[in-house]
């Protein structure tokens, strides 16, 4: 078990305190929404926001995926060139040994 004085412990303690504060704030927010009778509209708003974030994530993944595909294609080209070089060196070495 780690020491209670280390930086990791302090970081975890800060996160724990943040969660406790957040829990209190979220409780007040949800109570307000429910008491106002707007819980369904609030859920619809949250779902719309989630869809927006999902679209942002898809765009980022798509952009990075194309970069990944381009890198794989370049690696295939390098492999082909390396294979050609290996064959060329082998035949040059063989030719050199004959002379």
C-alpha cells in the first residue's frame, strides 16, 4: 500500500473531493429540473447534445482513420522497395562473388 503523503495520493484525494462537490451540484441541478416538471425536455436536450458529441467523435475518428490508411499504404510501398533492394543486393553480391 502506498504512502498517504505522495503526489499520487494527493491527486486522488483532490479527485475524490471534486466528485463530492460535483455530486452536490448535480443533485441540485436534477432536483431543479424535476421540480419544474421539465425532466423529459431536459433529457431530450441531453440526448441532442450527446448526438452532437457523437458526430464530433465520428469526424475525428474519420480524419485519423484516413491518416492511418495512408500510413499503411506508405509502409507497403517501403516494404516493396526494401524487397526490391534486397533482391538487387543479393544479385549484386552473387555477381561480385563470380568475378
